C-alpha cells in the first residue's frame, strides 16, 4: 500500500488517537475549493484526459521544477508543448526520478491519486513505469474518469477557477446551461489589466474597453469597465477577486492624482516606481469596489515571477521559476487599511510566501482589523510542515476564527482530494496536540475541525 | 475543571514525567515581576476593583482586539471610557464570543483566573455569563480581593511598574510610607521626553525642566534633567529603564552634533529622519547614564504604534492596534555597542517582536557582548509556542545564562500568576525535552529551572 | 558517562527505535569533510598538540565567545597570543564556567571529545579541572594523539582546508610528498584578493601578480592570475572554491565596465557601493571559471565580520564577533543565475546565516535551478535544533537531493567526529519521524541516511 491510514498523524499514541477521532469526523465532509487553477473547459466539455503525462507531469510545475533542478531537461519532458508527442517517454523519465520527491508533498499527492484513483499500490519507479502508464492510460478512457464524474466522486461542493477579466467565461456559461449540478465558479483576477508589467498590458486595456463599452483610456472609464467586468463575473456566481502582485503595497491617491498616474501608465511613460504605485492604488480601488459589490478580496503577494530569464524566454509564465521574496505587510497595507480596514462588511484574505511574516505581521494584523483574514499556507508552504508552522505561528495571536480554511490552489485536478486530505489531517493533528496538552477541550476540537474544513471557508468566501 | 494539572507539558509520558518533576520544584517559588504595566495607585489606595468588565475586558487590549477583529464594536465594549456604564452588557458580549480565544494564551490566562481566584470550573459561554458575572462581582467586594491581599496571595516578591519621567511617583511614595511590606518599584520609561513624535513632546520637555530645575531647552540641561529624574526614580527603588522605540537604531554623535540636533528637535524643525537619529542618540545617552548610576536598560523596539488611524483617533494609544515590523539589531545597535558594549558593568536587555531575529541576530549578539542579555518572548510571543520558539532558537547560541527569566508585562493584574505559571511550565517542558534527549542531566535541569524562574531575573534586574 | 547512546534521538519509543536503526547503518561510515578550517601544517609536520588550553580553548571562538559574553576577559584566556603562558590557569577558568554551555552544541562536542578520546566520564567542573587537565595533557604527548593518528582513528576519508590564493600550499605539497595516505585537500578561498575591504587588499593583489607572473594591475591580467592560482590549487587536489562575502549580491557587467571598476578598486578610489559591485562581479567571474575548470563553488554570505570594534582592534579577525544579518538571495543571485544558472555542469552550494531564507528563498531556488544546491546549516545553526529547522523548512520544496550532506566547518580538529556524529543523529531523527508518520518507507530512509552521510557530499563536491 502506498498510503497508511495513520499517515501524517503525530506519533504519540494518545495524540494519534485524538487526531484519528477528529479526522474521522471530517474525512468525508464535502470539498469546498474556493481558490484554484483548474479549467472550466474540462467541465464544460467533459472530455477524457488524454494520457498520464499530460495529466500528471506536463501541467504541474511542482513536478517538473524538481526534475529540472536535478538536470532533467524541460525539452525531454515536453514542457510547454500543446500536445505531448511521446507521453510514454516523458512518463518513464518521471518514474525514473521519482525518488527525488521523497519528503515532499508532491510525492504524497501523487501516491494518493495512484492508489485511490488507479488502484496502484507499489511505489512508482523506473521498473514499474510502464505498468503504471498502461493502467492509468486505460482508466483515463473510462466514463468514471471524465471530469464531471471525478468532480462528483471527489465530493466537491464548489470549485472556483481563476480567470482574467477578459475571459469570455463561455465555459462557465456552458456549464450552467448544461444543467449539470456541479458548481464551478469563476474568480475575478484582474492582474492582466491592472499590472502595467503584464505582457500586452495596453492591448488588454483596449480589449477591456471594447468588451465593456467603456472608455478605458481614461481613469473613470477604466474603473467603470472594471466594475462592469466584476458584475459579469458575479452574474456567473463569482464571489471573490484575486490579486497576485509582486508586493503587498497599497496606496490611496486622490482622484486627480490617480487619473494622472493612469494616463502615464497607459501611454507607457510610467517608470517602475510609478507602475508599483499604480498597482498599489488598484488594490485600494478593488477594495472599494468590493465594499460595493460584496466580492471577497484575496491578496497573494511576494512572488518574483519568471525569475529564470532563460526558462521564461523559452517556456513562458508559470513554469516553475517563481521565487518568493521578503514581503512587508505592516507598512504596505496601511493606506488601504486607513481607508477601509475597519469595515466589517469587507473581507480581505491575505496570503504570504514569507513565513517570517506569520507571527510578526499577519497574525497581529488579522487579530485586530475586522476586514482582514488569513489565507491558508500557500504554494511552497502548502505542505505538512508548512501547515503546522502556519497554525503554530498564527493561532496564538489571531485565533482560529481569523483564518479561512483550506485552498488547494492547484492546476492538477486529480490532486484535489489528496490536498484536502493532507490539510484535514494536519489540522486534526494540530488540534489533537492542543487537546493532549490540555489547551483545548475535546468538544471544542470537534467543532473547530468542522470549522476549519468547511465552516470558515464557506463563510469567508460567502459560498 | 478548566485547568488540567498537566496542561502545557509535552505529551510523551517520559518527558511529561520529567517536566512535572521540574515544575514541582519551581511551582511555588515567589513571583519576580521586573517589567509590567500594573498601576502603583492600586496598591497605594488598595481599593476594591469595581466590576468584572472593568477588570477583565476594558483594560486588556489582548481581549478586545480579538473581539474587534471579529466585528464586535469597541463602542459596545465601552473601550476608552473612564467608567463602564453597563458592565453586565459588556461582560455578556465578551462571554458570547469566548470561543474566539480558543488556542490563544489569553484563554489560558483567563481560565486560570476564573478557576483559581473565583472557583469557576465551567467554561465561560453565553449561557453562564451572568453566573460568572455575579460570582466575580461578589468576590471583588471582599477583603481577599483588594490589591494588596492579591499581591500577597500571588506570592509576589517584587513588582515593577512602568512610569513616565514626569510622573510624581506619589503612589510609589505612598506605598513606601504606608508601611506595607509589598515591594512595588517604578521603572524609568523616558519615551515621552526622548521621542519627538510623542504627543505633546515639547510641553513635556518644558515640564521636565520645571520639575528638575534644569534648563531643558538646551542639550546639557536636558541631560542633567534626565539624570536628576533617574535619581528620583532610584530613590524609590527603581533598578531599570525601559525604551519603546520604533526601531533599535542607536547613534553616537559628538557633543556639538548632539546639541545642534537637540536644538532642532526642540524648536520643531527636525524632520522624521532627524527625529530617528535623536531617538538613536538618546539610547546611547541612556546607556552612558546607566554606566554611571547602575540602572539596567531594557530596549523594546519594533512596534508600529497606533497602526489603525481611526481607532487611534477615537480611542487613543495602547488600544490593540500596535503591529510589529521587521527589526534590525546587528547594524542598529553598533554605535551604542562600539561605545559601551564591552562594559561588563552595564546590562542591556533586548526584546523583539520579530522572531526571525532570534537566531540570526539576537542570540549571536548576546552570546558575545558582555553587556547584552535577551529579554523573554514579548507581547504577541508571550505564549506557549512563542516561548518554545524562543528557547529553541536562542539557547544553542546564547545559552541559558544570557537570558533573564520571565516578564509578565501585563496591565491585567489578575493575569500575573497565570502568566508566570505558563512560563514556568514551558521552561520546564523545554528542559524536560533536553533531559529526555540526553542533552542535559537532571541535576542541571533542576538548577536551570530555578535560575529561569528566579535567579536570572534577580541578577539581571539587580533586585 | 557523559554521552548516552540514545542522545539526540526523538523521545517517542517507536521513533527512537527507527532512528537507532538508521543511525546504526551510518554510524561507522567514513567522515567526508569537504569544508573546514583545520590546518594542513598539523598533518604536514605531525607534531604533538601542545596542551589542553591550546587545543580546546584558544583556537575555538565558539568557546571563548560564550565565556566573554558572561564577563570572562579575553586577556585572562590569553586569546590571540602565539603561545599560552599559563595554560592551566586558562583551563581552570574554562572549567569554572562550563555550566554556561548547557544546551549548546559546544557542550556536546566537548563532552564527546572528553569521553571518546580521553576517557573522561565525569562532567567538567571547577572541581575536576586539574584532573581533566592532567589526563588530557598526558595523552596529548602520546603517539595516538598526533594529528595523523587522529585522522586515521576518526575514520576520515577526505578533509578539506580553506586557503588563501596567496598560500604557498607548501604544507599540502609536503603531505603529498610524505607518502602518507591521508587525503588533505586545499580549498580556494579568494576573499583576500577579491574583497577590496580586506586588510592589505592592494598589496595582496600585487603579491598575486608576482606569484603568477601576471599583470594584476589590470583586469585581464588579474583574471588570468586567478585562473592560474585556481589551477595551482587543482593540482593539489582542490575541488572547490569558497566565498565569504558580506552579501550574496552578484553582478554581470560587460568587460569594459568590469575593467573600469577594477581600475577604481585597485587605485583605491572605489567607494563602498562600488566595492560591493566589485565583489558581486567577482562571484560571477568565479562561476564562469568554475564552468571551465570544474571547481565547485561555495557561497557563504550574510555575516557582518568583526562587529565588535574593540575586540577586532585588540584581537583581530575571527575572534567570535561576527554577527549575521538579513540576507537576500532572490534578487542578489539573479545576475549570476541569468548568466550560468541553467548550466547542469556547474555546482553552486549556497549557505545562509539567515534561517528565514530557508523556506522563502533557498529551497525554492535550489528546487528549480540545476546549478544550485543547499549547503548544510552553517555556524550558529550547526546544532541539533538548527539541523532540524533546516530539514523541516527545506525538504518539502527542495527535497533531499538538492542538499549536499554535512560540513563540519571547524577549526577544532578534535570536534570533527563529534560534529559528524551530531549530524548523523539529527538526520536519522528527522528521517525516523517521516517514517513513523508514514511519509517515507523504511527502505527509502536507509538509502537516504547513506546519501545524507556520504553519497551527496561526495557527489556535490566531486570527491
């Protein structure tokens, strides 16, 4: 067996017993997935997934970044190709290097899918690569492995995608029109039209104008266009926005300053510092719009995108070469918080890739401002140790109720149940220790386990 | 029962057994409280505490910041009012939200007081709010709950308050004159007269001049006035100063530079950078005075005070809206250390709200400079997990003997025994693990447990 | 007994059992020591070590920094003297303060040497100081305690020293010529000739020119001289370079810019910022040379050297007063990585004294770039807790295979077996927990234990 029933639970028999009991009470609760990067098209078209390499290797930068770091070429893995010409060769390369994932969450997520979905119970290796390939390839062509069937089998209650304001949302509309009961919601991610450094920024602004019938060459028209785009998303069930800025910097310019800055951004004369102020201002604008339309705001700052110039030039964005950097919140968020931080009707969910901010800035901020909540450990920290560090460093100052449950944040659809399972196990492990150390009573731990699994996420994301 | 005898001890039976034994050896040792924010007036006047809300909710920003973060209004809690008009309503609101404190040290401190002082053994909730209120209100009007009686019941050996150089210290004098055996000492906290950003700074400087008969409009007179004020504090038993600067920056200007800077600070023409240099210079001046008069110096840097502009405007300082920021020590302290860092007769106790500095800067500094010691985990980190992180990240480089025992640092008098109890339990837990891992022998752990509880604090604070 | 067979293993009986089994499989494997500060002269001359104080106290800044921090004067310890006049008095002073090392790795390393090498089994104290002194002094004059005999007894497979490019390497040559089978390799540490802030920098550049017959007053000649010096090191078995810069900053200037900068550096007109850029450029130059000659590159940034001005003035470099500061990698390394980061033939090993960079920057970088590997926890973090933090914060993102085994990094020859023993115990403890939590299978843990002990270090350092 690849998976042990007690995996991830603390070793001490008493604590493990408590963790088991807590986990048993939440194991089969529905999956609420308010933030991720699956594709609405999968559910709109409901086609078979093509082959194991396209499913497990090619789209998952967690996987191929590790292979690349140990000298496996991205060409040999056919990264960035629309189709994989030799999926079996890619799969063998992956299998041959499977030992690299020892000790990583990726290994755990993959083993979960291999065993739970494909019935594979022997560890993947060069030796059994073909056996794995054949079994997975075969099952992928069965009805039970179509996206909608998997959605249902996974027990998903709601699944949010992440979408550009320019996206037609045709797939989302098609899902709604199809009569299928699955709940797939778009998320409004305006980075491509609020970040001047985004490729093709000005063309996108023009496109936004055409889509909305607003004059996006001027500040007011631009804001009006964004409002309309948000409205279009809301009509298809969207409850949240998402903002992936390099920093958490916010600003609160007056209207004439903002309009002048926008003019410089639009005509391309804004320098890097001005572009940063523009992004900063747009976070505050988005917060103000959220106050009006009720969309929950997610801020994901602190990643230096496309750090590897050569990989970016050859393979493009989101290819495993984003690296975190130190991230300040306490000064950066102040302009926005001065403006709307005390609004109890507003919800802003903060994420970080800089764990030193957990106890220093994020927990103190969320433990005070009514508008702030803390998102779960993100990306590199979406891992057993990362989750424990989050709870250990955040809970004593911000409590449990200023957190918002789990995000799977994944492009790898098949990893969703595995990721939620890890989160549930780790939350129950943390709670179990508190109970065993007599810092929490058992009835409270049961209640919290449910809150951390479903309650807080439904509430924070207004689902 | 709200409290379990083994609370906070590690779960493993062997380690827990060791922790229990160590804790038993220090549990009843006297409380030495060298740093905190209780009021000398309580002990001078020895009046009854008015009601449960005034005692537990209104003065304790740990409590109401959490309530506020979850949408409870500070008006409804009557924060910042001289009297509470409807204490029972405030109490009910608090009780109704008591679940928010799950997993926080505040919960542990409160439960300790509820059970140990008021005999309450059922968890506080909306349901039993009135029962709690009535029991506490009743007992508060009994002799055993007067401040002096509680001081004695708590087994306090010495209790330091924190005071402005402008404070008359009349309460401290009255306590001394009363013949009561309790030992309440003032601490010299000169922020109001050394930080130009402090409200009413220049008026205070003038007041300092009047009090001391020195010309505080000029640098030499200003320093002379501070020396006199320190002397006045020392006469009432003061052994330490305390400095709550935004950063740990120090400077070592020559006298003419310092005098010129002071002139600009006094006439209000100093900009923010100059004000920072002035504060920096004043840390070095205070260190030099400490060399002369023997007062121990505490530096508490790294808090952005009054972060929430609206809350500050309505409710004033110290209302739960101070947020830590990244804090540098290695460069910041260098001017001061170049001047006096090698003086074995000087003791400077460093605190931090930036835990990333523990292993990176603070332990290496304290593990080398004879004048430096590390204060216990402070404020948001005065918690079980925070205490473990402190010991785990500091001990291997600085050892135990460069630390100074525990500070309760509290405004909530009734939380003092609870806080010291948590510190003793966590220190014993840490020592127990070292013993169980054969990194320390049992006789050493017993000796260290006493040192961490009483010995090091008496020595460092010269009590 | 000073040492318990189960020391450092986790306390839970199941985990401890697994850790024991893993450790038993690696305990007697050879010591591979690719980075340290022992002296080749010891092995070239193979003389007796003079006395206990010269061996354990005087050269070891881990030891005397702690004593100094608690008021023991460096004069009384005869630090910085070529000979110790009163070694017994120094030893007694050390013994008298031995309790200061409780909870530190230094204590563990010393106890290991005392028991395993000198058969001492009672804890060192003021009381038995002379007994210790006499036993150690006596044994040091026996054949079994000559450097080469100890090298063999320790089971060392290879031991690297750290050397200036100006070093004649005569001792290394003498060792080779002697026919002794021990493998002592030099490491190319060019700081004295690439860091303009190094004492006597320009004189050293001239000396480099004389040694190599190149015109080191100009950029091309300077580079050619460095290439020749590297070649001279390689001829004596050197496989690695080492770079101890204040920051990790790199640069990639074009040749004319670099030549112009070098001219300013050489004529002493470069300011601090230019000196920093020069060091930054030299890291990239060194990386390019490594691509050509195959030397592995180690970068040890982030220490503020000689922080204590008075101690530096009296006692010189490396006297316990280097203090870490916050260290950025993500931006700092980009110029170098843009140039050579994707070369699978290049190996750059990154170290840090800023643990907040482990999960935030270092693991993400090493988990992507083919050229990057992570060095073990360094200096203040070469400790049981430090090692656990390293594995816990690095493994989930970078895996095990982007790390390179252990460095003892020591000046204290007798601490080498103790330090490797601690590392093996801690790695096995970490692996044991993963096995007990069902995150790794037992066969994998055995394989990893060997890799972490010998395999990865041999491979990374090309030994």
